[in-house]
C-alpha cells in the first residue's frame, strides 16, 4: 500500500495537484542500509565487538536503528560513551570497526522481502537504477555486487573522502547525471529522514521505505511524499 501525507497551506495544494497529474519517472535511486538490505544485525555485532574489546558498554539491536544513517564515523561516535568521544578515540575505533566489518558483513545481512523482484522488474522495464548511500564506498560496491549481481545499477555511490554525504544532494545529482535523467524524473527511495531531505534538496520524488530501520513518522517529518509498506508498492508511482 502507498500512503500519502498532506500538510496545510500552499504545500498541500501543490501536492494535491501533483497527485492529479500522472507523472512518468525514468529512474530510481536507492539508499542501501535499511532500504535494499537489512544490514542491522551485522553492523550492530561489529560495533559491539569493537566496544567490548575496549571495555565499553555495548548496545541492543534496536539502538543501532538510530545510530546508522550518517556514515561510519557518526555510527561509532554515537555508540561510544559520551566521555570517550574524542577525535582520536573515534578514529581508532572507526578503523577497528572497518576491519571487523570487512570480515563479517555477510553473516546475517540479506535483501528485504520483495527487493529482488522489484529490481528484476525495474530492469525488465528498462528503468535506470543507482545506489546512493553514506556507507563506505568499498562496502557499498562489494555488497551490491554480492547480493544483486544480476542488477545493472548505473552507479554505486558510497561515502568517500572529500565527497559530501547525504543529506547533501551532490551524490544524488551526480547519479542522475550519470544516468542521463533529469532530477525531477527520479524517485529517491530510502528509509530515513536523511534520505527524504536528500531527495527534496535534489528535486527528486521523496519516497519512504516503510520496512526499514526508522519509524514511518520520521519519513513523513523528513519530507516524504509517499511512504511504501512493501517494495512492490513502488510500481504504481512510476507512471509507466
């Protein structure tokens, strides 16, 4: 089921008008963690191992739903005790995390139900696809190749030094340019307010993945135009 949000004032009138116009979207840009892949358990386990080895408290699985989304450095900063969040400590723990996760990223991680069918149908319909994530680029490339080897993503764009992270629209706009598609013809699908803000700043249709890490309310508050209950609910939005 596709859910809609309407707000007061001019914005509500604009959104209502857009709902009456059958738009055609030529491309879909996906977030990765919490959207295409359920990576929560492996990420949480890696961070907890780093914390435990240093004698710091660990966290339960649900806590990591709020820690993930702004990149690995922010993830480790949020997981550390507040008094231990010095730049040197964060950097040291970050390197240890990347090493640990590099050995353990595929233990419990898996695509969400409906994602393989969604990607295959989009491929069959010749809809361009890309991935834009704040996950380190080497993991984004590795994991998409492993789990979605039959999907022809035009671009995989993870976090890299010197490149702005979401919600900055730079990566999303770069992906649209690489696909040869205007931003307004792109759907941006993600599971957090960061993704919705990225979509809006890039001039793309902000669509929330209601099955992901964050609550649906965060997606609406972040600017989602639609929130999906299941990946296959995306098809009515394509207009093609």
